[in-house]
C-alpha cells in the first residue's frame, strides 16, 4: 500500500528550529520528486518546496528561502524539511506529497496525513 | 493573494452540474499542465484531475477538467452531498520556479 507518513511537528518558539520527516512506503522511492505543502488554519494550500528524485535540484517559495531546507535520504525512503528561524506565519499543517514525475512540476498524486507546526511564544 | 485565481465558493443542488474556474498566466497555466485537488473536511488533499483532463484510477467520470489558454475549469456533474469539499487547482510556474495553487473554492451542495 502506497503511504506517506509525516512526523516531527509540534509547538516551537519563534526563532527556533524544527525538522519534519516524511517516511514513504509501498513504491520505489527514488523514482519520484517530493514536495512539502502547508495549510495555515482555515486557509488554502501553499506550496513550500520540492526536491528532485536524486536530490540534485531543490526549489522553495520566496518566504522560506534561506530558512527552510528540503532533503532526502533514498536509503531510508525519507524526505525531510529542516525549518530554521521559524516565524508565527509558518504555523500550519505541513503535508508531504509525491510528484508523479522524477523531475517534479507534475501533479501531486500521493499525500500524507499532515503534521501540525505551531510557532508561538 | 494566490497566483492562480479561483472563486471562493460555488453552490448547486444535488444532481446538478457545477463548474469551478482557475485563472492564471502564461508562466503557469499557459505553459504547463493543470491539476485539481479535492479536500474533504478534516482530511488531506486528494488528486482529482491531472494533465488538465485525466482522472486517476478510482475517480468517477462525474469529474472532468479542461484548459484553454491561461484558464482551466473543473466540472462536476450529478452533484452529491459527499462532493462538499474545498477544491484547488495547481500547476508549476516557470517564472517563479515554484509550485502554485489557487486560493481554493468551497463547494456547497444545497
């Protein structure tokens, strides 16, 4: 069964760091690009970052550039999102999603259940 | 403000047909495929339409997609109460080198 399971969310103070993980199973992990997408409470979907199948290319939304880093470990079938210098506006449910393609830019066909990140003092 | 523009809400009676529009520009919808996602209350989004008009396995043919120029449309026929959800369009923006979504449209089945 194809599955993505996020973990690592929680409550963190502004300026602190958090690392999210996304564990994949049921398919050949290193054939696909992966995204992180977030959704603030009561708001719409907001794309955050993408990493290609081999980790060679990464892209970010402007508001997280220089603060967030997406990475992957193909030996562990896991994607990560390292979030530094967190701000209140980063508060959201963070979803991991599989891209249908290796190089990204295609549709997101598998989604995890999401992990909540709350940035508050 | 989202890069892709959708109406905030649409509504129709059970059994009726509804369409949801998604407007973009030459750097996103105009140059790449559009996908549509359904998010039922309290759940993760689910892929509904990919490559403008293709349905993943398991998605009924009541759902359809189309694209023309820099706009795309999701159509739902034979509305059911279970279709009440938020619907999002999405694609890649080559100028931003980023994924983009519409602001979402809340569908109410009257």
